[in-house]
């Protein structure tokens, strides 16, 4: 599903997991430490190329058969579009500009790049954002990523706890309580996700579908 792939690619870009090697080469992660090398070759018909870097040489990425474009190339295309958008603020396709981007822009000014759903907000930036009146809406408060050990479910961090809880059929008070108690579990098995869990979950999900 292309739409799914675009969401996946966007998440990987947002999480700052695309590594630009030079102006025509990028690395994109896979699960279990895999890496994909994407190169841009201006002289060739198929301009973007993707190889799996096994650590002992390169293998053709299997996603590019029969004219298909693999998720790794798609990710790099989105990454490049985002970068050129950032270099030219008029390039912002500004529908959701308001809350998310205001926050993002203020982070960029502080030199904090690639926030992943706000997980990198320190208590200080949170307070500052609050003071500026961005995110004053209580329902739009930032929340961290949650992980459920018993069901292996994962909820990425985000901005609207109440909305997210409604979507997942969860009790928002309970999740708020975990957030306050840090790493303690609810009876249902929910707790705060560790940074490693966050990354591995993104990688695995990224390779699905
Ligand atoms: Zn690929």
C-alpha cells in the first residue's frame, strides 16, 4: 500500500533516521541493524538506486523489481523534499502549519533537529513552549511513547493524549499516571517505551507492508 509506505517513510524521516552521506548518497535503516544505501546517479535512466549493505558488500534491494520503487528510495525522496522545503520556507505546504510547525520552528531555532513526535522536548522547552502560549490547549499536551510488554503493542509519542487514548480505547488518566511515575507499569502492561524500543519498533514497522 503506497499510502502506508508514505506514512512509514515520513516517520523514518521525522525521527531523523535518514543519514545523508553526501549530495548523492544516503543511508536508511532496516531492522536488526540492517542498512540500505541509496545513491543518485544523474546519468542513468533509473536515477535512484538502492542496495542492502550487508556489512560484507552490497546486495540489490528486492523492492525495485518490475518498475516498483522501494520504500528506501521513497524515504530518500521525502527526505530530500523536506530538506528543500526547510531551505525555502515558502515551500511549506502549510495546512498543519499552526501548532506542529510553530513548535518545530522554535525547536529549529534552538538547534534541536529532527524531533520525533516531541520526544526530545526537555522539561525546559516544554515550559518555554507553555509560556509562549503554544500548546495551551490541555488536550494538546505532549505525551511520550508507550509500550505494552504483554501485548507487544506500541504507541508512538504525540501531542494529544486524550485523542490518542480515544483512538486506542485507553483510559487517559491511567496513561497520564504512568507518565508521571516513569516506567512503572499499569495492570494492563503499559509503561513508557525506552529509546531502543522506539527505534526498533520504527525499523520493524518500516519494513512491513
Ligand atoms: Zn530499497
